[in-house]
């Protein structure tokens, strides 16, 4: 794409690569980063009638590609307008700590950017859940997602029934476009919220966007990337006196939803990104004595001991089952060892009690928690042994009973 001014032509090559993560490659991005924000308006008068910096230009292009993406996902993914490249470029230029135009977006542009990411994430997650049997707050099954992706090609095939089309690469293209955009939105949200000048309400919306992806997505790469973004965001928030209460609100909001049990998650991935959500918020707390951990563990113990409701089925994880999985992840984190120690007696008693449950998913979760408890008590280090060169585990933790 070439933008001309009356004096000169500034060439910015926006090469969209729908099969790669970069998606957008700006010719020699490092050279563009050397151009200061004050110089760009002199070289580029406007874009669509708006005063234009490089960040502003990227935002305008992103809004156009987002509109195309929501109108026709397949067309956007296959025609070189997959959006995630522009979001990555915005992250590098306008939101990254070393970006050339860090904080140059004004309040109105930041609002537009956040609205853009919210609408894109909502649309992509709704596409994945379009064939779900029940509308829930959590991710659809893999089978339902596959059926949803299939439906995006129905119109294409009906246009020319005789056309021979290799569906597998087409499916992969659309799926990659969805995954990469979700990852790019999470990363940009984290970077944007971490800018010192970002308002607390914008930071909270960025955090809720990442939480939504973790709740409603099952792709391993996406939830791991979203988990890292959430971790960075929580570290920043808990270190800021004006935002330290935001992670607690996000955590309590999720646990309230979990305790209601009205929308249970499928057992096919054992909570998927939900355990990462809880763990990252708790483990990334920078406040003294980690108050989020004490709040979370106390709440999880309560949820796990609540009586099983009659609507429960073998096709969904019960709130108590999920609570056991979350406790297991917290127990496994050695960085939280000294803080979790105060609850080990209660956790161990709960684990033994749930091992005798008549519900398989509860017993399975309790068994995994038991494995984490054994490792926590006895440790995982090994010493030389005469027979097999490796000996028994070394005692690590205090007695719990």
C-alpha cells in the first residue's frame, strides 16, 4: 500500500501473510521505528481525512480489516487482510515499552482500539461457539468448534457445486486466522494496559478481554499466550496503587460465575484455560503477603465442599471438580509453597474426602490433587542409588496431618 503526499511518496509495504503469524510485514520495521511521531505528520498529511501518525495509520487500517473480518472471515483470511499483523505492528510501535510511538495514541484513539479488539474477540469467539448445543460462559467442545468452522465454507461451496476445493488447507487458514487474532488481541491488550498513561477503566477492559479468551477458548497456544498476557497485566496492576483492586474484581467475578454452576465447562479439556486464569492472577500478585492467594484458596475450598447439585451430569465439570483442579495447580507452583502451606491441612482433608466421591469427575480431580500433594510433601529431587543410579525422593515439605 502506497500513500502519497504533495511533496513526496512514503512507501509502507503492508504485506499480509495469512499463513504466518506476522501477517503484516512493514518493510524494515526497525527503520520505521526510527521515525519520531512528530516527523510523521510532516511526511503524511492525512489518511481518510484524519491527522495521521504511523500509529494512527495502523489503527485506521486495522479498523478496515476488522470490518472485513467480521463480514467474511474466509475472504479476510485468504485475501491478505487477516488483521493480526496490524495488531502486532500496533503493539510493537505504539504499546511496547521500546516502541517508537509509545503512548502517542490519544484518548479517543485508545478507545477506538479497545472497542476494535473487543468486537473482534467477541465475533471470533461467537463464530467458534455458533454450533454449540447450549450457550454458556465457557468454551464449546472441539466437535462443536469443528462444525462451526465447517459452516463458514457452506456458502463458498454452494456458489459452485462443481468446483473442486481442498477443504483441509482452507480450514487451516481460517483456524489460524482466528487463533492468531485472539493471541494478538491478548498481547496488545496487555501492552496497552501497561502504559503508564492508560486510564484504569481501559486497563480493566483489557483485562476482561483476556479473561474472556481464557474462558471461551481451548487452543493450547492461545490460552498459553493469553496466560502470559494476563500475568504481565496483573503484575502491573498489583504494583499500581490506583489499579491494585482490579485483579481481585476479575478473580471474584470469575469465581462467582463458577460457584453459580449455571454454565459448566466441558470435561473434554478439564477446564482448559480456566485453571491458567486462576493461577496467573494468583501467582502474579505483587502485593505483600499475596492477599489474592488467601482470598482464592479460601473461596475454592468453599466451592469444593459445596454439595453437588441435582442438575449435574457426566458431560460437564462440576464447580467442585473445577475447584479441585485449580487447587492442584496452586499446590504444584513451588513459588507459592510458603503461602499455600497454611492451607495444606484443609486441602489434604478435602482431597481424601473427595477420593470417595461417587462422581467420577470429582474422584479424578481429587486423584490429581493427591498426586500434587504427595509431590509437595516429599519433593522431587533424586539422589544416586546403587541399583538404578537414581534413588527415592527427598523430603521437602512439612507434615500435613
